[in-house]
C-alpha cells in the first residue's frame, strides 16, 4: 500500500514539492552561512518526494542552535514551503481519492516550518519514535 500511495503522491504533488525544497536548498547553499539550512532542505526534499513509510522524530542532541536556526528558516523559506503544502493539500482534498494525500500534505507543514533538529526514520524501524 505504501508503494501505491508513494507513486500517486509523486505524480500529484511530491515531485513539485521536492523541487521547491531543492530550490530553497540551492538558494541557501549560495551563501556560506546558510549551508546548514540548505542541507536540511535537501533532507526534507527527499522526504517530501517519498513520504509514506517514513516519519520524522526530534533529535535529542538538538539545542538552542536548532531553535534559532528554525526561527531564521521560518522567516526566509519556511513559510513559502508551508504555503505550498497548504495549497496542494487543499487541492488534493477536493477529490475523495486525494483526501489521504491532502492530510499527509498538511502533516508536512510543521516539518517545512521547522526542519532543523528533526531526523527522518523508517516507520518500521524499532523505537522510531524515541
């Protein structure tokens, strides 16, 4: 079932959202000081491309630097990406088949706003939520 959902996701919105994250990552990598934001954006792009079967968990070693970085990220790139998730989520919820994909899109909004201090893990990995 994950494969089917991921393929439908890829065709309907995953490819476009991943392109958005890659563009944000490339822009962030242009400046030396924002390279950690670019790396986080590329990591989230792979998750936005193929999300079913994976989840995100908070990293225990994330501290104040991640918090400050997330605030900077929200101001410059996060709200644009979150707006993209909102628009595609609403568009997907128009049809009955797209409702699960729209809900998955809405679940990506917090990750698009605060990507630093998060780690992507498989859902079948033991202790994935710890």
